[in-house]
């Protein structure tokens, strides 16, 4: 039978009549079988013997093996060994040189034993293999076993049913499971906390295609008690025998947990730096306190927390109340912002924005604000929730939301605690840790400066507005022959208070002075300067001076104030002559309403008050019965995207059309021209003469 001929499987093997292809270790060794009779003659000569010794079966049968194969120098020794085996002294194993058919000598490894037939006839069976081939296989096997056993890389072999048949010590350590608990079992049985089904699917694909899977990155926990997440690089390749039959899959595993954690830490560090840099850009874009608080919450969610709330101490905004603020006492907070990463009951548990809440000293956010130190609860227990939530209903909502970790960091600016940033995690499975405390504290520190700036600006702005409103006329006196309507609107919440003003001054002989001005600049200084100029204008007006003369004196007063400059338009109306005398100091031109046909009054160009040394001129117009005069400041018409003269014409166009009450006209102009993002305040004054209604 030829060496490469297939043989049927053994009966009763359970494998059926499957033909198994030749291949394996025996074929690598080329083991030759020789049977000798009791006299030492060859009675069986296998094809492997023919290949090893060079003699065909016909050349070998019936010949004495010692004479055919052994050199005369070694023949006596060989015959003596043969006699012992045949005498029943036991099998013999060893090596001796054999003479091949071509005359070459080859060292052969032998295993000799006696065989006895049912008839009592004895034979000698000799199994032989080339010693060099045998030693190479032994060496390769020993090297392979050492490599597998001593390798720091986890190695495993799984059969075609994906059951472990070999596991080296390194993989035992990596998996935390002894080798004997691997053998015969599948990955899903040995490591149930990994994605075993996914790994087995990959192995089947490797066995099916023969394409190796290299350096597949996997993370997970090998057991519920394992500390933290592990990471591995796995490679898989198909195993085949000498006949290229698939016998399983080999797997190599390298534990890269340390490298993975280092990479994760580096990524977290980069994320923190990026978030801090982003916060520097996104927080403090305005001087509006509420907007700044929302910006802080927006930065914190979802990068740091699932839920964020910004609470400011009410004493910081409204000042301390009697008996409040002592150590161990309740703390009053005002909620400025709440942000969630997704719809959650935790949002309902937060204090509504704008509300003021009084919290006792046991509340964690109160402790944070009182001590000026972060408060961290990595793992929130049910008994912790009452110290986090505002009431029993909020406790229920936080539990329903699955809040499992809590962190509060103080908002501190210029050595003063302003409030706290309150953070919670629910869907994010990781608890807050020391790195999160550092990150949140850095964000809070940067935001606190912006919050403090917004707080001081808001205080200053409220002061300036109060001063300005106090200096402006609350109820201008009635004017003979005129109906008066006016409006004043401060700048938007994120902008400085301006120095716009208007005034109506009764004069002798039933005349009326109409004044609108705009101090350049903003804030308290502009408001104070406006008050000085308004007072000076009223005083000069009552002296009965001509409009140009009044502006000349105002110019000197402005110069005396300091670096102040202002624009101003000053008009005097005489109801008996219906003449209106107008002088301008760098101000926008008024609009003359004439029978529904508005006309921009052309005035001579003049410099603002405070420049000094430039004379002012007076222009006279006639106001017929029912005519009107519209005076305004640049905050009504000035925009960044349109030419101001185009906007003045738009104002005039709005005044065209049918007659309407002047109060409605004020609202019309403000509604159509005033933009919510304007950076300037507005003063608007409309005067209409008595008489027949305009057609």
C-alpha cells in the first residue's frame, strides 16, 4: 500500500466511513516498517523502507537484513541484539549506521520488538526513521514547546469546534483562569464577560477563509471582580496539517492594558485641555450674568456631566440679608442655568431658573459654597440623595433618573465665593474622579471671573440706569400750542448705559424749548455728564437766549467737564408766530411732518459740543397747524449693516401716510427701527402743533 494512499476510518469511531487524507507527524518522520522471521530474513518491506534504504520490496524480500543493511564491521553487534530480542529479552531502541542501496551510510533510529503469531511463530518488527530527520523534528517540537511555554504572549490552540486544546502559562495569567479550566471548553464558557460570540464568529471566518486576523483590539472585563477595564491585541490564524486539512485556529493575545490606559489618560488630558481652551472662548462672550451662566452649563454638558446647574449666592446679587450668611446657617441660592444632555427627570429636580431657594447647611452645595472647596460623591447611595436634592419629590426624580455620581465645585473670583457649579452623572457610567474635580474646578475658576465681571457690570449698569432715569424728565410739562410724546430706551442688557437725553423747557412768552442730546461714551460717567449738560441747557434756555447762543455756552460747559463730547439739537417753538428756530451741534437732522409728507430738515453742518471755537447757526422753519417735529438720537437709526442716511430716509418713509396719534407714532418708530442687539440707547421726542387736523 502506497504511503500517500487513503485509509478508511476505524470501525466504531463514530466518524462514519470518512476517508482521511495522509499527513501528519508519521509522514514527516517517514517511519519505515520491516518484519523479519526468526532467522533474520526480510518478510515485510514497507514503502517507507524502500524510500529510506533504497531497496525495492522485490530486492529485499527473503534476504538477511544484517547482510543487506549492516556493514560487516557492525554485523556481530547487530546479530547479538537481534538474538536478544528474539529470545524475549525485551525490545531494543537505538541508532546504528545502515548501508543504503547506493552504498551511502545513513544513521538510522530503530525501535525493535518481538512479535508472536497465534501459531507460536515469532517475528521481529523493526521501526526505523532517519535519525537526522527525527532529531530535527524533536528539536523543532522542543523549541515549539519552549516558545509556547515561555512566551510572554498568550497563546492558545482551539479545535474546529472552537474548544481549547492548548493554553500557555501567559494566557492563563492574562485570562486569570488555570489551563485545565480552559481545555475542552469554549470562550463563552471560560470568559463569559467578554464578547465571546463575536470572537468565535471571527475565528470561524479565519478558519473559513484562511485570512489571518491581526492585532484586533478588544476591551472588556474578564470577571465581575476585575479592577477596571482590560485591553488586548489578538491575532488569529488558521492551523492546517501536512495534508492542508484545517485542524483548528491559533490565537495570540497581548495584554495592552497599561498602554491602553496611558492612551486613555493622554486622550482625557487632551480632551481636558481642549475643553478648557473651548471654555475660554465660549464663556464670557457677553457681560450678561444669565448668559454667562448658561455658557458655563453648556460647556460642562455633556463633556463633564449629564446634568449641570449653575447657582449663584443671592447675597452676591442682592446683598446680605439680616442674620444671613453666618457659618452653619442656611444659604440662599439663585438658580441661573440648568443644562441636561438628554431629556431626564433630573431636570425637573433642579431649581427652576430665576428662583431663589434657601438650603440648609446639610445640603452638599451649601457645604461647597460655605467652605469654598469641591464636594465629591463618586458613588451616590440612596441616603445621599436628600443631601443633593431640594426636597422629597426631587429625591424621587433623581433616583428615577439614575443619578449615580455627584460633584459640586465652587465659583470663586477675586477671593470671593460667588456660587457653585452642580454636576451629576446618570447615563455616563463612569463615576466622578479626581481628574473630573480638577477639570470642573478649572472650568469653574475661568467662568467665575466672567460671572464676577458680569455681576459688577450689571451692578454698575443698574446704577447708571437709575442715575440716568433720575436725571431725565419723568413727566415733561405741558407746552403751549404743542402736544408732546417721548420715549427713552436703554441699551441692550449686554451693553453699557448711554448718555442720551431729551427735555421740554417752558420759556417766556409761551414759547417752548425742545432738546435732544447724546453724550459720547457710556456708563456712569456718560450719565453724569448728561445730567450736567441737561441742567446747563435748561438754565441757559430760561435766559431767553437764541438757540445758537445756547449751544455756544453748552460747548464751553462741555469743555469744562473734561474730555466729554456730545451732540445736541436745540429748538425753540413760538406758538404765536408758528416759527421754530433750530440749532444743531453735530446731531442727526430732525424730521418735519407736513400734512402727511415728512421732510428731513436740512441744517448747516456743525461740530459736536466740546470741540470748542466753532460758531453755531440757526435754521428757522414754519410749523403749520397739525405739523410735527421728530427729534431722535442715533440709537434709533444707526446699524452696522446700513448707511445711516439710508436709515434716516427709512424713518421719514415710516412717518408718511395717514395721520396717527403721536404716541402711536413713537411706538411705530421704535418697533420698526429699534433692533434688539443695538449697542446704544435711544431718546425720541415728537412735538405736534395744535390746530386743524392734518389731512
